[in-house]
C-alpha cells in the first residue's frame, strides 16, 4: 500500500477551497436557521448568501420599527439603505470578502424598499445610498451604527435568537432615531400666518 500525494498546485487549490468553505459555514448555518436554503455553488454564491442574510436582518428591524409606526416615511428610506450598507459591510468583512458589500447592499436595499416605493424607485435609492455610504464610511460611524454592525455579525456568527433579536432592535432604534421631515416641517407651517 502506498500514500499518494497530490501535486502542489492541486493541494493549494484544495486548501483554498477548504478555507473558503469554512468561511462560508456560519453564514450558511444562519440562513438554514432562518429556513432559507443557501445559494447554490457558483460565481455569485457568496453575494447571494450575503444578500439573503442582510435582507433577513434589515427586514426584521424594519418590521419591528413598523409595528409602532404608521408607515415608512420619505426620510426613513435612505436610512433603510444606510442600515443595509452597514450590515453588508460588517458581514462581508466578517467572512473575509470585503469587496462584496456594495452589490449586496444595493440588492438588499432594493428588496427591503420595493414593497413601499416600487422596484424602480428602490433601485435608484439603493444606488444613491451606496454611493453616499462609500464616501461617508471613511469618516467613521456613529455609536448606534457601530452597534448595528456588531450585532449583525454576532447574530450571524452565533445564530442565537437573542443575538438576532438584538440586531433587529438596534435597527429599529436607528430608524426611530431618524426624525421625520413631516415632524420638522409641522411647527414651521403652524407658525406661518394665514
């Protein structure tokens, strides 16, 4: 009996595939825990899984926010996109794929906003928010944004209901912190003569 050793190039490819599989495992476990099937193997597998996880987390926070509110105001739409960018960046960095965040954030934003404003408007909003986020992220993030990023990575890596609920609550708090334009304009209209 003999031991066969693969060629060095094949061994490197196997090792790289194993490392990539190990990086994907927590994200896929999170998706399965949310009753979603991970994306099939292919060139867009990582992006698709990142989009699915981002949508779950952002939509959960959005639903939690909308329980106490009448609806999604105009000023809250970019905040939903901003939160999707935060979650996408955090998850992409967690799984050592930092270049995937932008596409995942745009698709996630469009999916979360399309029931409220339509797919075309949601797509345009997603592109605009991702451009602005890319410029603003270099300046740093607020403490609430940092909590959203941290809780999203904990939710995916631990896959525990308490961690997932914490991510939802942080997103709802961020949406609640955004003052509606209608509330700002109301005192101005009331003070106008006539």
